[in-house]
């Protein structure tokens, strides 16, 4: 694939793909060579360009290393700056990520430029597809009118996704579409509100995408994806009634209580009934990994099992948030921080450390041990999590490791790149049904329909109660697992706190948390309170301050320089 460097230019001359794919294999088809635009103004050329636009869903243009900021999981921007997670590893590794986590980022940070470059590449590929489609329809008309409409809807759905990801991170971004000329694109300012354009694309997608995915390919866009995504964007605008109509349409006929929570993170059970919008990943037939989950490749366990890398560690605060009271309910007032569970972090006596056993008497929501790896608890099929030997630097980023972006050891042969076990074919959920349930619950709270909000939250909690219990090294339950439904919401404020807390528990480490805090208007108090708590145990995170400008990130300086002054830096940077 031709790698566009910036300014905003159009991607022309993509080579043809063989269009005989099935399942998710279309993601692994790569262009071969270059052809002139007239040669690809036909059905094969348009379809090939559309598939190239889909290819950006995994946050990668080419290669494997360096795609972390653009990861579809959005762990760098959506979790790491929040109260859920640390960068992990050790302080000297990927220092530019430390700047993001601590809110002292500058505009030359490579994670920012990676995010910008990759998702604008996606926009450019969509725009090129739509231009080719228009030319084909004006010329050969090999593509039927019905298929042309669906191609347009697929492309506009992809473009809306790429722009929404850019908007959440940078806020003030230039908008170009298939009708923007090259001359216009290189001087396009970033002063326009792009959300109406995103909504236009999503509304078109809702109206014109099919219910079933094209050719049965799991990675394709369909109507439910467009409905869920449009609802999400409207939720960001606090348009609760309009968003709720869309969420209800997605949820109709689906019972989340019958869908196992753990299947969402199981590489052998992908494309299940809860999956809505998914970034598809695959190991190449030659064992290569550039179509794999390259954005999360740093997030495997440190040590000999994978050889790399120990990033993206759950915070102490997140782990303790899974505590429950005697009624099986979370501590909505943050009193879970009292007498915090720290695993073996503060144990210094060698004998005591060697003989450490997990406290099985802690009352915990069972989702904890499907989100977090903690010492003394079974970790997938890897055995009992061993503690310090699985962590790069406990005193820097804590004693816990993630699970949701990891595959079983038994799947390394089939679902990891050859000789690179930290580079896997595990898909990433961008929107799953539980997310829709909880967004719908949020709408109901804000519309003061507390019984319906209660029903939706309790469906999520009922499902969680059915999780198999994780065991310790002695084969007994690793905690006093307990999760129960709420009996009622006493008032709107109680319901709001319950829904927001449930989003944290259910969707932890999935890329939502920081963006949720920002859109709720609670980022400053949440992050500074978290810093005061976390910093008592991990000094690197003490004293974080949050300013209004930290709700989004600086425009990459290289883009400003190349725009010859057309792009304006975000306030505060």
C-alpha cells in the first residue's frame, strides 16, 4: 500500500485485489502494484479500494511496531490517562506515553502523530473509494445501483468512525471529503465543527446499510453498527431521546444475560452475538503479523511466555473498585479505597514474599479476574499468576496485569505471529452489546426513566453473576465472589452514579473510560482524586493535575508545520 506522508493528499492508483474472500479473510488481502485511475474505475477497482479503507480498522498502515497510539482499543488515549490503567512496563520505556498519562504532553509526541497519520489515511482511502465509485457510475456502470448505494454507505460508515476517533482525541480537526480538491485540502483549517459531518455520514449509513453483512464477512459494516454508532455520537451531544431510539433498535430481540461475558475476549469465540463493531485481526498465512492486533502488541505479560512487553497494567484503584458490599453491590462513594487490596506490592520480607497467597476472603465482583491478572489466581491457561516475575516494575506501575488483550498459551500456534507470541490475532471490540445496554441505561437516567435504567443495569449484573469462579493455587475460589442486582434506584443521582460505575466495571480496559469521564464533565475531580489515592502506593502517579485543555490533546506539530499555518494549535498547548 502506498504510504501517504502528510499533507492531505488523495490516494490514487491502488492495485487490484482478488475478490473471492469469505469470513474475515478480506482483511488479509493486500494490493499488488499500482495502476492508473482509469484502469480501476470499474467494479474490481472500487471494491479493492473499499477493502483498503477497511484495512485501517486495525490502526495500522504497514509494518507492526509503533502503532500504539492508533490502536483500535484506544488504550493509550482512552484508558491510560484515566483512573483505570497505567502505561506499565518501567518508567524509562516509551517515555512519550508517560507524558500522556501524566497530562504533560507536547505536540511532538509520536503517539499523537501516529494517531493522526493512521486515521487520516483511513479517511483518504474512503474518499478515494467514493470518488472512484462516482466515476464508475458515470462510466462503465458495472456496479449495480443497489450495490453502489451499499458501497457508499460502507465507506461513509468507515469515514464517520475514523473522524470520530480523531475528534475524541484532537477535537479541532480539518474535514475533507471526496469533493475536497487537493488545493483545498492543503489549506483546510481546523476551525469547523466536524460532528455534524460525522452525523450526516452515520445517518446515511443507517438508512442504506443492510441488516446482514455483505458476503457474510464479519468485519463489514451493517445497519446495527451504524445505529449503535450514531446513538453513541448523539449521546456525546446529550441528545438522549434520539440516541435511545437507536440503542433500543440495536437491543431488540437480544438477551445479554445469555451471552457469556468471557467470550468477548476469547480468540476462539469471536464474532459472537454480543459483537457489534469489531476491529478484525488475523495472522497472515505466512505467519506474519501486520494484519494482527499490532496496536496492543506491547500489552502482553512480561517474561519468558511471550518475550515482551509488560505494558498496560490495571491501576490499584481499578482493582479495588471491583470490591462489593454484603449485598453484592459496588461502593459508589469510593469507599472501596479504604484498606486497599495491594496484592504483594508492599511485602519486603523475602520469606513472606515467597510464601504469599492471595486473600480468598475478599468480597469481589467476579469480573475482576476476567479483567485483571493478580498474584495467586489462575490466569487463562498460563497457570497461577506468579506476581513480580510477570511484571516489569511493580514499584513503578503496580502488581497487576491485564487479561482482555491476551490469548491462551494453547492458542499461540494458531493465533500468534510466528515466533512473536505477543502479536496476536485477537479481535478488539469497539462497540459491544453491553456498551449499548449501558449507554441506553444512561439515556434512561437522564430522561428520568429509572425503572428502565435499573432493568438494563441489572441485566449486565445478572450476566456477571454467572461467570465461572477463578481458582487459586489450592483449587478454591480466589475471592468471595458476589454480584447482585440493585433492588432499586432511590433517585436520579443514585441511578446516574450506578450506571457510570457499571460502565467502569463492565468495560474496564476496553478504551472507554477517559472519554466517558470527559463527556460526563467529571474528568478533573475523578483523575485528581485518583492521583491522590494511587500516589500513596505508586509515587509516580502522585500530584497529577487536570486542566480544561487536557480534555483533548495537541495537534501534532508536524501537521501544523506542513499546513503552512492553516492548522491552529489547540488551546493550552
